C-alpha cells in the first residue's frame, strides 16, 4: 500500500481520510471504472490508527482486500490520524502525489461531514489540487491540476448533482465494504460504535436504493460538485455507464 512509482495518468482518484471512507460512498463507481478499463485508484490519507475498533495493521489488510475486490490500486500517505492539518507540510506532500498520479478527476470526502478528519481532508485536497498546478510552487513533480473535483455526501446531504448507476457492480461494492469487518461487523466482544451497528449498513443500502429510484435503476451512488457541472465530470459519467 505504499505509492507505486509506475502509477500515473489516472482518470479517477478517490481520496479518503481513512481506510473504508471511499468504500462507504463510491465503491460502485470505482468498480465500474475498473470494469470499463479506466485508470482509477484510492488514496487514503491515514491508516485509521485512532479508530475505536481494529488496528492500523488490521485496517491495512482489510483495505488491501477491499481494493482487490473493486479492482483498483490503493495508496496510503500515512498522515497522522486525527492530527493531520492543512499546513504546508501536508499540502505539499499531497501536491506531490497529484503531480505524480496526474488524476483528471478527484472524488473527495464531504466538506460538511460530522467527522473533522473528513472535513479537513476535503479542504486540504481542494487546496493541494489547485496549488499543484502552479509552476512556481516549490514541490516535487511537474505542475498538474485535475480537470474537475467532486465529493461525496455528508450526514444529511442535499440533492446530489450527479447520480451514477452502479447496479452492475453493486454486489462487489458491498463485498468491498464488508471486507472492513473490524469496522462494520457487529461484534459483542468489541466496543459499540455507530458504524458497527446494523443500522449504518442499512443506511448505505437505503441511500443507494433512493438514489437509484431517482435514476430509475436498482442502485446508484451520488456525487456533489461545483456548478456549473464540469464537462470532464459529464464525460466520466458517460464512460462509466457505457459498457466496455
């Protein structure tokens, strides 16, 4: 799960503050990208070592299995969980990854999530994506700025800007989520957490059914973005929903 120097020129890069963040929201989109032959990857900012359940090593193993199920590579920057900031040391580290991976589209955590790390990760990545395109900003790599940025929903999201039909990859997407047994599986021997309660998983399923009802499909995942919607995002959506 360390950065692969050969990985570059991505169509899609999904960023999570912790392992499993991406799978909660857009695992189906990533599986679709893999099926369509679109270069995509997951970038975890931390190893989630402050989590109430599991260890950093356990979560690394689970994260690797989830990425295998989805069919995409996974990278981790090992920022300190709960303690990374938007300061320049973290921003330039992320900028260097953007310049190396050269993603066309970023999917970020919600800017309005209840978890402070998710909110901070959103703003850090937005700033890094912009500054990575400045030629004179001192940072490793050639300048690169993503064409578009989207993000996932928070606790009580407004109407989405984009809905992606993930019916074809739904079972794989949920298998990837369930790979994080330390986080989501009910276990009476472990501390009780909100995300380990069965209601949390039902919420993931229920939202996808609701978004699907708006798209007239079985299951959908939602994205939010700046308005007007970037043509790059619309092109990506068309490619994701066109069978290879």
